[in-house]
C-alpha cells in the first residue's frame, strides 16, 4: 500500500496523488454530524494517509459547519507538513441564512469564504480553491475574475470548479484563456460504476480544456462495497443510504446486476469489491484522482490498496459492459457506429494512431521509486 506515484492535475504543474483524502466526516457539527469524527478520531486517518505518501487533501467550508477545516488545520500544524500537502477547499454554501451575500458564488462571498477558510486551516494560502456548486445566477465572468485576483494576491495557488454543468466549465475556462486570467485546473464531480453520467459531456470537455477530474463518491455512497443487498423484503444493509428517504430506495435492477458483476470480478482477483470499484474509477479517461473517505485508519488502508493491482483488460471490459448506460437522444449521434455511417461509411477514420502521444513518466518502469 503506497501512494508514491504523482501526476499533474489538469493542465498545471501541480503533482497530486491518484487517491485524494476526503474529509467530509472530520468534525461532529452541521449536516454531517451523524457520522462525523472528532479530532482525536480523525488524527490517525490523516496520519495514515500521509504515511502512505498521499498529498491531496480535500475539504470544504461547509463540511461539519467548518469543523473539518479546523481539524485539518490543527492536525497539519501538529505534524508540521503543511507545505507538502496539496490542500483543497471549496466555497458556495451559505454560512449565514440571514445574509443573502453569505452564500453563492459572488465576489463578496468568495473573498469572505477564502479568508475564513485560511483562518480555520491555519495557513496563509490554499493550494486549490474550488467553486463548490453552480448557483445559477452569478455571472461566470465575476467568478473567473475573482479567482484571478485571489491568485495574484497570493491567497490561492490554483482554481477549480465542482458540480457545475459542462457548458459552464467550458465558458469559465474559455474566458480565462481569452483574457489571460488564471485558468481552472480541476473539476470535481460524482463518478463511479453506478453513476457514469459525466461521460456524456464533462469528461471530453475536461480533457480538451485541461481540467483534471477528481471523482467524488467513487463507491456510490457505499453501494459498491457490497454492504447493501437486494432481498424480497427490499434492500438490506447498514449504512448512510439504508434509511427511509435515502438514495437506496431508487436502486434499480440494473444496479443490482452491476453489483453482481463487480462481486464476480472482485472474486476473480481475490480483492474486496470496494478496491475494484476504486481502481476502475482511478483508471478512467480524464480522471486525475478519486476521493476516498474513511471512518478509521484500517478502512483507509483497505481503500489505499486499491491501486496495488492492475485491473486486467478483460475484467475491466466486464465492468464497462455491466455499468454502461446506452446513449439516448442526440448523444446516439456521437457514437462510433453512427459516426462511421454518417461521416465515413466503409472507411476507418480516427483522430490519432495508438501511441501518438504516450504519457511522460519521470521514473523507469520497474524501479522501486
């Protein structure tokens, strides 16, 4: 179990681990209190991640009403490792229901949010500052300009987006490029075997415009661990998704068939289902990192081992097929078969040949680097 391989995040020089540590459960306040961890409980989780070589830590000002940031700030200061960590936080959610400018993505809130996060995290800069969620009304020009101003002021090193429409991300990046403003380097989105929605537009857009995708909920809220099962009496299992009104009530026959396929692949490899699901996400096109959370250091160890094996092509194909969602509407026109019929019937036409742009790696394959 080691995270000693680092890759560039999007079109930037920032090196990050392929598995990022999610800290939504650090703290016992606010919306996430039901499964939150105290500072003493969070300490061994963060320590284990850092000991494994991980350097990519993700939080948000909204997580546990700001406690997540406070705990991370305390623990990083305690360990004396602030500068080696790529520290990411996010803004959008309201911090004061009585103030209309205490939430959203406007300049006033962005600046207030970054200052408050810096205080809680006990640092004078953020490595990566993300817009948490599209608020539908703030002009994208204002967001991009404020990102640029915060970068020039030394408050943040890099900017990025989370949970936005693909057109919005494309618009933001194009504005930044056209006006020589700081570009976005990261796009955080939900992505897993059970939810491949972002493949419709976000993935290709990110690859084209230099945004490295960081995948949240790569285990589908725990569904892909196998903790939930389908019975004649309905879904069973203990977890955040098993209660009344939870997302688990919407699981479909397709989802249960996917789970069976995942279990079969895991059995062939002799590893837990969660590791296979994480490995699949981390190896998908456009994905820079998968975000993993943990309730204990032992659970984190198991998750971090997800990159200790190669997923064979034939088994990856099994998962691809089991999790595939057939394209509908206009998206059917963009499939290889339709394009071949429409554009080049009888011919084999592609973009670039295999091997045209091999990856650049600053180590010798086989070295114990």
